[in-house]
């Protein structure tokens, strides 16, 4: 990690976006007090995660990517156990468990073993675990991994409820652009560095106009150079594609195709996405080939 | 670690969870998990029975005239060692759950809770200790069959010795399991440790008959004092190596040392993504 610095505001839904290996999980471990940073520091509610881990731990609720609920316990027992770890006990704990399980929609499965639950339900127990002690900050590491689209939607809707009604600061790591779009603000990480920080809208707007992607028939490098000199823009080569940004893209493409006859296989023009922000800042695709394959096999 | 007196206004339950409640809940979980896995329950109850059935009938006929331990029948001599062996294996292997908890991600959620590491160690180790000691005590059912009868006080002292041995060995298991990420590596290390530890505890052959350096090893093997303590309690008429009180004192020290070791292992904070 190098030069990563950002603040998360109270009651904000903050996203950490980055491809696999970008340092999201390392950062997550530092914030959740599991790792001590070599240099630099992380503060949660004004407390240093390395120096005062006990204080930080009481303030944060953590939902890990890997399942942490105990399969051999019921939903209730999992939360009973979790409550004890946070010093909650007795009737107050019982009330809180009933309340939180109702909030995540598991009121009718309280006494069932978690091993009988679907992935989405187990994740809701996970979320209930993280929220049981009323944390001020909720940290979630890739919380939608392995969930079906419906369960993903539910989870994100619930995170917004937490932000709006309970005023909890929510920090989510993700490698999915469409999830990042839903955050209030975003930090984009690449190879341990912060490449962009802002609201999704701000980030997209920093790209001048539209994104134009040309599939070259011949040498894409040569095509990129000629486009740079002709339009005076920065063009980058991504595999067989040449990519550049210009306003009024729909008009530009007709002139481009006419200017380079027989050299362009396909043309596309699009409004900038967060992926374009990533390419714009790093000069390469969010998914390199290996990553993309890993993702496909994951699906 | 920072003192935990600072109260944070935004939080409703800012008092520290302490040690007792988290340790209790981890202990409780260990037992519930055990109870829910029927095969483990069967294993714990049945293995002493099977062990003794095989051993008893085998020894009963093969060593009828055996006098390996002076005037004592070998099966009698072997009884305390067998009990310790059962405790030894159960204690250490229950701590395989540390590796499982880590793999399943459960351990992470405990480690980000405001719980002192000592509570984590204490809860898990006491959980394993309870299971191992219970198994050892099940084995006591056979004592009358080889003519051992004891009163209530002796029984309590036996429970104490078995508890101390279980606790020390479970803590050792914890210390070994904590940095490991695979159960097969754990098995390898355990076999390296366990078998010699047990062989050199006086369980199989008495110290008096061993050659010089082996006897030295047996003297520094803490398990020797577990076997010796039990032998003292179960066969009070046979002269022992050392008095019961010094065996128990040694076991207490052994337990404290092993707990310290487990605590030390669990308390190392890391800059590596190990957890």
C-alpha cells in the first residue's frame, strides 16, 4: 500500500473499488484491526487501529467475505455467542437478538441451524452479527460474493437503510462496478495505490465527454498514434482496441471512420463508466486477462 | 494494550466485555459444537471402551505372569498410562478446531471483537479440557474391574490430576495449532511430539528400569508427573517415585507454562496478512 489516504464521513456509504490484488483486503484488515500497518495509520472514530485496537473494535461491526457464522449453531445461538463477545448479556441481549433477526428478515428461522440456510440467509445472519452491538461503523468485505441478484439487491437496499435510519457509516469493498455506482463516495485502488476518490458522478464527469473505442484491423499502435495527432487527444491501446475520450462522440465517430477507411473493424461510443475512470487513471483495463478468467469461473 | 477506561459517547455498551463472559461463551460453543457432531460424541464415549476391551483381553492372557513393575500385574501398571494416553490424544486433537475456526472464518469474527486474547485462549482451551477430562473420567469406570477402589476424596484428586493434564496438553495443542493453516501439518507435528511424550512418561515402562539418559528425559517430561500422580492415587500401597503433592505442583506449573505459551502465540500481532 502506498499513499492511500481518505476519510469516511458519518452516515456515508463509502465504497472501496479495485481489482483483485489491488490492496482492498489489506486495507480492510488494517481497518478491522487484524493487521498493523508497516507505516502510516488508520483512525476509526478518532482511534488508531494499531494503538487502541480495543477501542476501535467496540466501534466497528465487521462482515467478512468468508463466512464467519458457525454452521453448527442456530441463528439465535450465533448471535447469543456474538453478543457475549461484546459484553452484552441477559434479557437485553435477548431483546436485541430478536430485534436484529427481525430486521434482517429471519424472525421465523431463529431456532434453526445455520447449516440449513441458503447463502443469502447465512449472509443475513452475518450482517446481524456485525450489527448486533450497534456499531458506529460497519465494514463489509465483498459482501455480495456468492449471492444471487435478488439477494444482492436486498443487501444493498438494507445498507442504505442503515445509513439513512441508523446513521451508520458503511464501508464496502467491491470489485463490481455496478455496486460501486451505488455508493455515496468511492475510493478506487490499483496495485496498492489510490487512483481516484470522489462521488461516482464526479469521477465519471472528470472524463471529457464520451468514450470512443475502435477495434483496429491492422496495428492498433499505429492507429492510436495517428488518432492522437489528428484529434489532439490522448489515445490508449487496449489489446486490439484504441480508446480515447472526446465530447460529442456520436459526431466524432463518423469522421473517424471516414478518415481511416479499411483500418477499423468496429466502433463504439459510450457515456463514461467507472471502468473508464479506472482506465483513464491507470492506463489499463480494470480486468486484465487473468482476472477476467477468474471472474468468469467464479460465476 | 491500551487501557479501556475511555468511554465513547456515541456508543451504548462501551464497558469492556471482560474475560469471563467471552471465555464462557467460547467454552459453551466448543461443547455445543461437540454435542451436535454425533460422530465425535460416539468417538469420545466409545474409544475408551474399545481401547480397554482390546487391551484388557489381550494383556489378560499374554502377560499373566508379567511382573514388569515389581509385584504389580502389568495391566494394573498400565492402567494410569492408558488413561493419560486417552486424555493426551483427545486434548491435543480438540485444538484442531482452532485451525477449522480459522479456515471457516469464525476466528476472524472473534478477533475483531473487543475481547482480550487471553479470553480466546482460555475459552477454547477450557472447552477442549472439558472434553478430554470427561473422556479420561469415563475410563475410570473400568477401575473396579482391575480391583481398584477409591473413596470420594481420592476421586476428587484424580479429577484434579486429569484436569491439569488435560488443560496443559490442550494449551499445548492450542499453541501448536494457532499459527497453522492446515490440519495435515498439525497431524504431522503432533505425531512428532505426542508419541515420544507419552512413551517417556512412565506409562509403558517404569522409570526405574530405564537407562540413564532415557531416565533423564523421563524426569523432565511433565507427563511423567501426570502418570505418577494417578499411580499414586490409584495404587497407594505401591511406593511411588515422588509424593502426590510434588506431582500436582509440577502439573500446575506445566499448565501455567503451557497456557502462557498459548497466550504468547495468540497475542502476537502481525503486519503480515496471516489471520
